């Protein structure tokens, strides 16, 4: 996975064709976005740090 922009992550998350799940563990929170059963993106929040990651061809799943 590679770093992506927040707007691209939001585009993937708000797409009605995709599902997402949230997992919290203490100070760390992870949001994973799936297209069918394929993990396409995730957000990692650790303390005050936010990182957005996408698979190599995540742009194929973006909406216009």
C-alpha cells in the first residue's frame, strides 16, 4: 500500500458500492475500506498522526 490524499480516501469511503469497518485499540484507530472483499484503502490514526493508504490501483475505484 502507498500513501494517498485524504480527499481520495473520502471519495472511496463515501462510495455506496464500498463497505468499511472501524477497529479501535487504545490510542490506535484503523478504518478499512473494501470493494466487495478486496481491501482497497485504510486510514491509520495513532495519537495525533493520520495516514491514508491505498492499494496500487486504488484510482480504479474512485468516483468522478
